[in-house]
C-alpha cells in the first residue's frame, strides 16, 4: 500500500470538503438554469445563488447587495484596485498599498502606475507589519484608495487593518483589504475591519477553485471591471458560476461553525511544530509576527541551505510544504515579502512555509518534523547542522 501523504500547504489551496461537493452536485445536474432567465429553470438556479449570497453576506455582516461574486481572489483584488482607480479619477490619482501585498494587488498597482496613477508602497517592520502612522503620513489630497491585506499569505503576519481602516474612514478614503487568508479562518465582519472593500476566495477555505467575492460597502464607487450583461447589479458581467457560488457559501458556513475549535487546535499544532523546529534544527530564524499571525502558519528560514532541496527531499517522503509563496516557487528571485522584512542574506534562499489545516493531526506534525530534521541533516554541511 502507498504511504499516506501529508499535506502541509493549506495556504496555497485546501481540499474540497465532501459536504461542499455534495452541496454543489445538484448544480451540475438538475439545477442547470441560467440565474438570469425568467423561467422556472432559471429561477431555481437564481434562488440557489441568492441563498448563497445571503449566507455569505450574513457571515461578513453585510447586506446581500454588498456582495459581488467573482472568479476568485485575484479578480476581487484587481476589481478593487482598478474599479476604485477608474471610478474616482476626478477625485484623485493616488493609491497607497503595502509592500507585502499579494501579487494580485501589487501587479494591479503597477499596472495603474503605467496608466498614470501614483502609487505609494508602504514599508513593513521586521515582522511584516505596517505601521498605521505610516499610512496616515502617506495620505495626500489626491489619495483615493488604501489597500492593506488582512493576513500575509507568505509569512502569516496579521496587519492592524481596523486601525488603518479607521484612518482611511476619518479622511473619507476608500479602504480595501485582501482577506483571502483569513475569511473562514478568523472571526470578523467587514465592519470589524473598517473596510469598504474585502476580497475573499473559496478555495482557501475548503471550497472550489475559481470563485470568490468582493464585499463592496454601500455607497462605494467602483467602475465595472468586466463589461457585458447586467449581472450583479451591473457591477460584474458574466453568467454566474452557480455550482461555485453554492459551494463557496457551504464552505464558509462549515468554516464558521468549526472556527473557534479549529483556531485553538491549529494554534496548538503550530506551536508544537514551531517548538520542534527550534529545538531540533540549528541556524533557524522564525519569520512573521510571533503573536499577530495566522493560527496554522509556520514560516522560517534556515541558514546555509537551499529551501528547494528541502522541499524536494520532503516531497520524496510524501510531505508537501512550500518555499516562500506558492506563486513564486518557480522563480529564482527573492520573494518581495522576504525582501520587505529585511531577511538577512544568509537566510534568503532557505525559507520554508508549512501551513496546517483541517486534516492535520499531531501524528502528521511529528512525522513531518522527523522528516524535516533528516532531510536538513542530509543536505547541510556537517559543521552547521
Ligand atoms: C490565494 C490568494 C489570492 C488569490 O486568490 P485566487 O482565488 O487563487 O485567485 C489573493 N490573495 C491572497 C492573500 C491569497 O492568499
């Protein structure tokens, strides 16, 4: 029999929950109508979508009309930045984003810069946190958007988003937060974060890939990103992804029900893993904020070793982790997040991310640790083990 594989890369994506699959299946069969159609086929699909919208809105403390479905976190982030930029051009041309944002935000900002907008990149401290006072100082008369993520996907650091959102609101500036890593993992509403725009994605919370949402607070001005039909209150054209949306809502509902217990359980497992790494390996530097961080997220750097080699060594033993962020795993450049936190040179190439999730057990954590110690021992020169 094949040895059980161990998945410790939940920040990259999560397996679909069987209950989510069960909720989606009718939408691949009987409930196939176009939700925009007036006949009974369409209405049945439309009702499934609206029930899903109501559930997700309730979880975010939002009104159903404040939820727009998208094709995922990337589209939500693009929509937030480009939508606000093009929708508020007469008000100003300045956007503020943190240096550690996901590429979906950073590359949207870079695109807008080429289009003539001005971008301020906010620095972070050594733990990856933005100082809200830096946000205040960066604001100008022309600032139309501030975008700072809720939690970083690479190093797990939580940002002081409520404080940043409060500053934005005081100045009448729109505040967007990418909550893809936290929605369904931490308890919050859009109001808790003082956010006008919130991005979320289903596949990071045991839902299907290719579906996400953008919370758009009532009164927030956004230019449409996709042009075509009149779906989603004319804010986003295209026939709705009915199975995806139904699955997203089911996944979010399950995540919310499990949340308090999972938070506690994952924190204990993460601390166990972290302790093991510190006790059994030399030349380790933990990255990210020690307390203000995602519950199941461990990120560290090893001196004098290539993370790639460790990842492949672990993969040979059926254990999956990540080097830095999944998005940059094939590029040889140092990650923008690790550069932003000023990771010392000797650690830059030896960074590993282990992210735990719903299926993770204590036995898996211990097995992964033992394998890690063995692989590092094999790869490192004798003197620095
Ligand atoms: C995964 C991720 C995204 C992208 O979401 P997709 O649904 O994969 O497009 C955006 N932001 C963060 C923080 C993420 O972790």
